[in-house]
DNA sequence: TGAGGTTACGCCTATCGTAATAATG
DNA sequence: CATTATTACGATAGGCGTAACCTCA
């Protein structure tokens, strides 16, 4: 699993469309499609249903989405916590 | 930032020692050392103090540790949530 | 037959491990 | 001078983009 996979997964879940997700991510479609499949392979579970109209989340995908967002959010918070720390690093001892 | 960097960071924070962290991660020392530095570079902030005895967390590192663990934990929970879903995927519709 | 997703393939970047090097108490 | 971290370097693997292909209503 990789952070890119989580980002791609969330984007596709939100767009319901690999093409739009890729555009939003400023990446070509194939990487998104591949990483999505790799993620499903690793989890041993399909996360999306493929339809001629796009991608629809399956129940396992819905469940995973919650934690994918949580993980990405934690990382952003961590980044912010460290960045805000600039100037507070007096006590290096 | 990568998940490997987060794993490496947490291991080093817990071990206080790149060598032991690497052994625990079943990886050579250099990758751990490099990824740690890359992480610090990306965050624009030192996370550890280097001593001849090993590595000690600096305040920004302490702050980041909380969120790094949260992110990794969320991923594990996500994995579990999907895995447990096996057999519950009746309503694919 | 058109909209959308996937596979093939070549290139490029990133990461690893071994070995050598630096730093510090 | 021993312990620990870092840098050099060659080899490998992973990921991207373009282009071609498949599928289904």
C-alpha cells in the first residue's frame, strides 16, 4: 500500500470516475486504474463496481474510505503540527 | 512522504537507534537513515537529535509521532475493516 | 459506436544493499 | 578507538505516460 494509492482511491470514490479523478490529480488515467487494482489485490477485496458510466463504491470500499481519509488527514495534521512548530524549537537542549 | 518513511520514523523514535530500528524492520541501516533525512527535509524541520549513542526525538518529532502513529493505525484499521468484510459483500446490487 | 476502464511497453526515477567514510564521546 | 550515523555507488524495481485495446449499453 502507498499514499498515492490512498489519494487515488479517495479521488475516484469522490468522483465516481477514473478519468475525472485522474484529471483532478493531474495524472493520466492508467496510473490511477493500475494503483486501484493493486490496492484491491492487496486487500483481497473489490472496492469498486465497474459500470459503463464509471466506478461505484462497493460496501467494502465504503468501509475503507473512512480509514483512508483518516490516514491522509492524520498526515496533513502531522505536517501542520511540525510546520507550526517553527520558532518553537528553542528547547533543543 | 511515504508510508515507509512513517514506519521508519516510528521505529527509530521507539528504538532511539537507527541500527536497532533497521534490524526490527528487516532492512539495512542506510535506507532508514536516508528516509529519515528525506522526511526531515520535506517537513523543513529536524525531528531527531543525533548523538553518538543514537537518536533522540526533538519536540517537533514528538508532535509528529502522534500523527504518524495515527495514520499507520488508520491504515491497519482500514485493512481490517475490509478484510472482515469478506462474506458480507452480499449487497453488491 | 462511443464512453470509459484496462493492458502493453519503454523510459525514468527512486530505493535498496554493500562498502567506504565521517563524527563524537 | 569503538560505536553510530551518513555518503557513494552500482543494481533493481516500481511508477509514469503514450498508445493500443477491450467491454458494454
